[in-house]
């Protein structure tokens, strides 16, 4: 009976260590994602200002990002217009 309890205890400890490491990895992934987003935003800003040359293989991504930003601005403008129409009626 004692060996069985030790086995269960060891398994619980082991699984909790695995869970802790998975949680740590998830937090690190979130930090990495945020840092990469920040890096991308800074590179895009520098490229727009002419402060950074964009390699040819990234130019397409930059163009797509600009198109998405323009689409987002249009959508936000539409939302604002609809909201202001709704408040005047």
C-alpha cells in the first residue's frame, strides 16, 4: 500500500511540474508574440518614414499590411458613421 501511495504522489508531483512548465511556456509565447508585434510595428513605421530599407522579400508583406490598415480605417469610419446616425434618430 505504501509503494502505491508513493507512486501516486510521484505522479502528481511530476504532472504538476509538467503543468507548471507548460504554463511558463505559454507566458513566454505571449511575451514573444508581443515583442514580435512591437518589432513589426517599428519596422513598418521606419519603412514608411524612409528610415529603413525593406528587403524585396518583405515588400509584399508590407504592402499587404498597408492594405489591411486602409481597409480597417474604412471599416472604422463606417462604424463611426453608423453610430452617429443611430444617435441622431
